[in-house]
C-alpha cells in the first residue's frame, strides 16, 4: 500500500521516515517530493509498505501525531489525477 504523508518538516529525511514507519512493519520505499527548480522539499512524500494491514495500522497510529515538530497528515495515497498540459500561450 502506498501511503501519503503530508505536513512533513523540511528537515525530515527519508531515513527518519523509514524508521518511523518501520515500527509498524517492513517499509519497501520512502520518497520525499522536492521542487524541481530549487531541490527543496515540498513538505510531503510517500511511504510504500507491502503488508496492507501493517500500513493501515501505521496510518491509524501516526495520523495527526507530531514528528520533527510538525503534525503529520497521513492517509492512503490516491492515484494521481491526470492534469491537462498547459500550453505556454494559454497564459495570454
């Protein structure tokens, strides 16, 4: 199951998230989303866990809990919605 993790502190690392979620089961991967231009973290990411039961337990236990000074917002990730591509000239 892929888990959305929002409101992440900019100082949070993939390793610290893996340790946090690892308390609930095996973590397959962690991805923090960064800005393409600046490389700075955007404050959200995704954790993938193979065991759906462990993943749901992690969601239930960690949602709205404080981590690295921020209150996490955690839920099952939804599929990304396709956004229409904008043409440069659409702005004018």
